[in-house]
């Protein structure tokens, strides 16, 4: 399957693109990253309104400001999408970047029952995919799989903890899954995410890994959610399963974080309640002919998205440039790929598509993180380019 063929306005834009207020960033040779509005067939320069995605979300009403701004058209949406394919990119022409820049990139873990059980299984199997099926049966026999009714931090959750402790099956993943404190961790560094059409990286030493399709909230420095995007929180199950102290290595590698293709700003047509109703679909299409379908429903999340924002930001923790917050996933693949009981793991060349009607589709190809182009363009480079364009006050 050709990556470029999946990067079209028909497949990547929201179903209601005519009314969706979409912002994005594109690379323009000679200028660097340029903030744009995606409007129909064209991309319109928002740089005079706000030099960065982060700065735009700091405005009192970003949606109203974008709608009122007469942004000049600078590129064709279809052409820039097609040129975003990593394997067919002309560096002299624009391509899409992730729609965030200076924001911290944070993630919520163990926010769905299905993925919570898989995290417990990873821990019990010590990262060995071959043992996972036997461990899965044993864990479900003790814990069951109907934890959806348990509200995290409730008296009922505390009682359940005591029962599981007595049976010797309490886990650090259950602690953050049904305990009072959510797992909030740093997924990746500001400016290190990749966008649509880019390669996503898995560590070459990993033998058990998977994509994690998620909704990502765009939050400003005041803790106000201003929009949402799609994300792929690429995860190394074997690294994290060996030890939770390897979470950084399991989660944060070159190109292991994909966000995009756009941030849809909250307005009268799209808001936090629409996020709560999002139904994500995911497809992995392998070069070996393997195809896997998955889904993740925000309606089954155990912690409300705004509660997760409140746990990520507040009096105890601030982000002066805002943050992009992954909300977690219920998708934890168990479909066998390489043999009975082996479960799923990526192979180089997998095409991963994360989609939902309100946010469009994020498409990436899998490669090893040491073969993906290295991350070289950081905050210093961005500031130099913005200064050269006269966009810094």
C-alpha cells in the first residue's frame, strides 16, 4: 500500500471539514514552520495572528480570532498532504508538521479497563510476549474484566484494592487505574513529535510493541482546553513490562510520538462533549499482508478528560507554553501475528491509520527509531527562524 495514497483531503480531513476550524503547521523551505488554517482546498497563513501554535491557544478566544483573521492563502491542502509522505517528499515543497510546537507533550496512562488489564498482564509476564496469554487467563480469572463500573478513587475502588491485595494480585497499574491519582507522564519533548505522513519509530531492541490510538487535548497555560487532535502514543510493551522504571525508554524514542494532522479548535460546532463521544478506529496494514483493525471509545474512559487535565496542570504543576495531553487508549492488541500465543507486534513498514470522523485521520509508517531521520530542529532553531521573519516582539 502506498503511503501517499492515504494522504488525501478526503481521507485526512474531518467529515464536516466545511465547518471545522482546523489549525496546522507546515514546513516551508526558507521560512521554517508556518502556522496555518486549513480551509477547504487551501492553507492560509496565520503567522501575523500568532507566530506559534502555543501562542494562538493563549489568545482569549482562539476560534473567534482565527475566524476573524483574513489569512492569505499560501499553499494547496491536497498538494501539501501528498508531499507529507516520508517516502516521497520533495524537500523544496511544503509538508505537514505536527500541529503543536512549544507545548509540553504529556500523556495519561491506564485510563481504560481493557488497557489496564493488559498493563497488569505485561507486568506479570515481565515483558515476555510468549507468556502473555497464560498470564492473561490467570489475571482475568482473579480480577475479572468488568471493572468499568468502578470509579477511580471511590470507596468501592479502595475496597477492591484491599481484596486484590489480600489475593496477591495488586499492581502498580491498578493503583493508577482505579486509585485516586491518575498516571500522567512526559510522552515526548516539545518540538519532538512527528506529523502526518512521517515515519514513527520503534526501538530496534524491542520485540513486543504496538501503536496506541488516542485523542490529544490542546491545553493552554491556564489549563483551558482549546481543541483536540489525534495521536499515536507508540509503546514498547516488552520494555515497560520488564520494569515500570523503563517507562521513559518504552515511550520516548526518536519519532515515537505522532500528533495530527490538525488541531480542531473548540467552537460552537465542536467541544469537550464531542471529545467525550469520540469513537476512534485504527488500522495496521503490514508489508507482509497482515491487517489488524482496532477501536477505542472515549465513552468508556474511566476518568473524565477534564479531570485528567486537572491532574496534569494546576497549582502544583504549570506549563507556561501549554501542553498537549494524550488521553489514553482502550486499544491493547492481542491478535496473533507471528504465531499462536505471540500476540501483536509491529514490523518495519507497517502503515498505521488512526481516525475519527470529527478529527480526520493520522497516517504514519513504522520504522526503527535509529533509521528515522533524527530530531534536529528544536526550540532554538524555531526562535531563530521566527526572529528572521520578524515575528517575535
